[in-house]
C-alpha cells in the first residue's frame, strides 16, 4: 500500500504541472478514511496499478515516454499466396504422398534445430522414445525467450553474432504455426543427472536446461514450402506431399518407405483367418492392466501405441497390436469380425479404446464390432459367459472363432464351447500372433477339441 501511495504521490506531483484539468488522486488517511477516490487498505494492488497508470499518463503528456509495443507470440497469418501445399501426381494420376510421424516445438529452439545448430532434442518425458527415422517438425505460434538462447549461443561461440538473429527464427516466407521441417531422428536415450550438467551436452542441446530423455538429430531440413497443419501434443501422423521434400532428403524417405512396405501384411498373414477374432484387453492388448493404474482418462497420446493417463502413468500397446488390428480392420469387408471379451475397468478401458490408434485416424474402438463387446466380471465363471453371448449375437460357428487371453483359467473356461482358445501370457507379440494362427489352422484340421496352448 505504501508503494502504491508513493506512486500516486509522484503521479500527483507530475500532474500538478499540467495545470487545470489535471487528475488528482488521494490515498487513504492513516485512520483508514480516504477522501474522494480513496483506496481501502485491501486495494493496494489496484492502487499500485492506478499509480503506474497515472505516471504513464504524466510522462507521455510531457513527451518523455513512448509506450512499448506489445510483443506478439504468434507468427503472422498465412498469406493467401501460400494456399494448400501442392502435390505432384504420379503415373496413376493420384497425388504422391507419404505418412510420417510429426511433433511440435517452439522457437527459437525449433529453428535452431532445423538450422543445424541444435543437434539433440531433450524432454523430461520419453515422448520420442518409440519414434526414429524421418519425422516432421511443426513449429508452434508461441515462442520462448529468444534472449536467453541468443546469449547462450554467443557465450559458447556456437554462432556468428552477425547471423544470430536469423538462426533464432524461420527463413523468409516461412511462418510459424505450420509444419516447416523434416528431421531424421536417432534412437532416444536417457541422460544421467551428471550428463545434463556437462558443457558438451549443453552445447548440442543449445541450452543450459537439458531434459532427461535425449533424441539425437542425424540431419534436419527445411521443407520446400510450409505444410498447413495445426499443432497437437505428443506425436501424431501427417500426410506429406513428396513435392515438399528437399531433394537431398528423398533417399531417406525412399529407404524408410521400403522398410514400411516390408512390414505390410502378406498372403500368409491373411489366409485362414477366423470369422470372429475375440480379444481380451488387459495383459493381451496393453499393459499395465487397468486395475494396476492409479489414473484414468483423459488420456494423452504421446507416440504410436503409447499414452499417458491422468496420473502420468504410461500405458503401452503390445508390439503386434497395431499391425494385427489394422490388418483385421482392413478385412472387415471380407467378413472378418473383431470382438472383445474383457473384465477390465470399464470407465478406464472405454476411453482408452477411443484414444489408442491402430492406424492414422483409426482407433481400436473403430475396429471392434459394436454389437460384439462384452466387458464385465463374473466371479468363478471367468470368460465363458462372454463367449456364450458373443457366439449367440454373431451366429458364428464355434470352430470359426479364435480367442486369445493372458489367463489360463479364462482359456480353460471356454474350451467346452468348441472355440480355438490360445493362452498368451506375454501379450500379443508377433511370435504370439503367429503361434495363435498356427493353433487356429490346426483347430480347423481336426474334429477333436484341442487343449488350450501356451504361446512362447
């Protein structure tokens, strides 16, 4: 309060020289009673603001002060000339593009990365742990303190002072709030506390503040022109027209595309699939199980097959889930149906199914036949009631059903129904999926019921 009164006194003295019509402000008396326009003792913050405003008015009137321009944290609006990113058409008349993971950073560190000054990106959580190879970089509208970054670069001789300003921002014609770059990410590793304090580590990070999880950048490129896209938390997937890729980055994308094509379903994957595929969720599709987690929704997707819950606990899909579920989703037109028989915590599992993606824009919930979803717990009955209901609703013959679960008791409970039941104690891995299909094919070739098998 004394500070605000002092400012108002200065204000009153300054305005006194303005002559008639000047603004007069009085503070409260020591007895707590103020005159006209007085401030009560609990209005010190308001008084301080009023006093500062009066000083500004006085100095501006005397020509001694010019109000500073408010610094904008956003980039300029997109110009009409940019339009949508162009696409080059191939021989089939369709636009050539490639789906790539994407994450967002703020300037000046995003620009420092694409300019090649910053060669390691660090975070305090493993957002990029499951991402490697080519990845798109979105630069957000908002910026961080450029003066701190600039001072660090100058003090460590990491940049020519004459070019310093240009390194802290995108090149001419590139506006923030879009995807502006392409980076080749190496495998994420974890720093020790001692490493985060080392000067050589701070130099490659371009900051004295170093996160625990470090992702080296093998190489970085500015795109030929910006790609319009809104930023999102974590890692998501975007479709990039090949026409925007720098020429010297095309070999990297060619290698990456070939590697992805090798992972696509083959004829062996598709043949002899069941008419109805029934999944347990906890322990088969994701870990940890829902009863083991303290948090729940809302979930935040941080990378492919990985989310954080409300308690910042990491929930991961098992290795083969995304590929297998994407395959089954693509075969819906051929009559393959996906069902769920689970005893998970419903209020946690349902939002998780809506968050986890098996392919860009396709969630696990989208893959499941809505009528074939059984989630409840019946003591002593295990999964038999679930399978009985699914068989009745679907009309599928028991010998055309493949059921996978991580509990041996659940597997044993459904054996008398005639379905092929496979025990997956280690979840849905590629080896477990191959074993499950082998057991299903064997089930088709014999009239005798097979005992539940354990996948290795």
